[in-house]
């Protein structure tokens, strides 16, 4: 049986708008950042594709295959337009 873990997620730009929140704690069984984003995308209907995002775990840019553990802080960073 896969154990759930509590992680903290921050949302920026288009993801914040889609979710309607800047951050939240969620219970997940996702083992990697990639699995977590797929879970959130399915649950909340995010329209942005993973390859357009960067991911940070505990304030460090990381690979999508980075493993997650209880208490991790995850940020998915979408592209931003500037002017």
C-alpha cells in the first residue's frame, strides 16, 4: 500500500488563477514531482503542459523525477510574460 504524505504547494501566475489559491497543503500518494503535477492537473483541470513548467522542491530547482517526502514544499513555475 502506498502511503500518503502531506506536502505544501505554491501556485504562481496561470496556475494560481486556475486554482484560485496561492498555496495549499495537500495529501498525496505521488512519489515524484511529475506524478504530483499529473495528479493536480487531473484534479483541478490545469491547462498548461508539464514541459512548459519548471519545478522546485524545497527551494531548489529540480528534475521532474525528484522524489517527494512528507513536508516537502513544491512550486510549479509557469512561463511568465514580461514587458
